[in-house]
């Protein structure tokens, strides 16, 4: 069994997937990423479609369209301003999947001089915008390392770049998928190369998928963390949930991860951001020490007997103190059947609904 596959909502997801690949199932559908004004009337051309360009008038028409596309991108105001992250992301998406993919789909040799010139220009514009993002995220990481953010000011900074209304829409959405918030946090938290996974999954362990960023924000809003809380992510993967929960709330966060390569990656992320209150333990979740934990999260990291064994451990902790468990994915319906837990929020029958449980 796999976790509920989170479908990709646009070709933008290919860029989100630059950090999520090897762990996600790519499914391309309707765009969830708003194309900025002046781009919205330009149809996307899938990269696998071949366009007949043997007739010179057709080729000239296409080249004229591509030149116009590039002019529109360059005329878009403010794209090089660091704060205009969403508009810049849409422009890069447009260049990659409307302009460059379209060129690759042409049934014309790439040696055509006009195509070479236009492709070079598109790559130059795209690289320039990407350099703005690199500098932006480098500065944000430095600010985190220098303790310049409280949880409130970190959230405000995210709002500044993504838009408070957009974040509100995303966190209230019940639709599955990844969006620009995922791309923002993927780029923010680390520049590391993704690890190769070598360990064989034991019976009951589920294929890893990253938790959508909007779900993490939902969790921090619903949990009402206090200074006495300690957060655990079971099956923490690349560590994003723990790091973001800590940055957004200030509570200590521990990730339990079976795959050594993922655990090392997450540990380096936390170290690079100088977050000593965020730790990752390379261990089987059935053998972990959960003492002190008050809030637990599971994005369906295991199933069957393994899930039941972990739930017994958490039940033992709940006998000592009140705990809260947040779940996402197919495991929610199993956890909802536990007599020692109350479902307080969410729909356990919907794998794309974040569920909040409290111990009785």
C-alpha cells in the first residue's frame, strides 16, 4: 500500500518535483498555479506533442508567437524584485513549459538559427529570475540562522512572499495537491541534493511522500501549541514537517525516520539552519521513545500490524498524559477506530483531510 498519492495540479509541479522527485508520483492536470495577467490567454503546449513545422509560414508564425511570449515576460513589472516570488514563479513556469517545452516539441532541427537565438534568450531570462530566487532563499536561511525570526515574524515573512490571502485559501482548501507554497519551502529549507534511498522497506512500511506544506500550516493552526508541548513526526522523511512546525510555533520537534539517508538529509537541514531544538532519530518507530511527546503526526508511514504496534506505544503514552495525534492519508480511518481516541476535527474517511485526535 502507498500513502494516498497527492496528484500534481499543473506542469509547475515538475519544478516542485525538482526537490520531491524519487518520492512523488507525477500526475499532470489542470493548473493550480495562477498564471499572471498577460500570460493567462496563452495556451500551454505539452512537451510530448509534435508540431508540424515543415511549412515555412507555420514556422514563422510560431517563431513570432515565441518572440511575443518572451517580450511579455520581460515586460512584466517587478519580477526581479525579491518580494514578487509568486509572479516570478509563474513566469519561470511559463518559460519552462510554454516556451522551452514548445520549442522542444517542434518538428524542426534545433540548429535553426532563429530557434537557437530564442532558446538562448528564454534560458537567459529564466536563469536571471532563478538567480533572484537563489539570493532570496540564501538571505532567508541566513536570517533563520541568526535568530531573526520569532514564530510570528516567520509566518509574516511567508505571508509577505506568498500573500496572506493566498495562504489562507490554501490552508482552508480540501483539495489534494502541491502548490507554490511547497516550492517556496522546498527552496527555503535546503540546497542539498536529494538522497538515494537504499534500505528495503519492512512489511507494513509505506512508500514515502512529502507532506504538502499547506497541511503543515493547517496542523500548526489546529494544534494550538503551548510552550510545554513536544512534537513528534513519525516517518519524518526529509524533515520538512519538523522544521516548519518548529519555525512556525517554537516547540521542540523530533522526527523518527527508518531510512538512514533521509534521516541524514533532515539532520543536515536542521544543522544548516542552526535549529538545535529540531532533531531526527534514525530508528524503527516501533522501538522509539515517545516519552515527553504531546503532539504526534503521521502521514500514513505504516499500515497493518506495524501501525497497530505504534498505536499501542502511543496509547501507553496517553495513559500518562493527554496527547494529540494528527493524521493525513489512509491511516486516519484506522486511527479513528481506536477507542482511546476522539476525532475532534477532520474527516477520517477522506485521505486528503487532516484529522485531529485527542486522547480520552
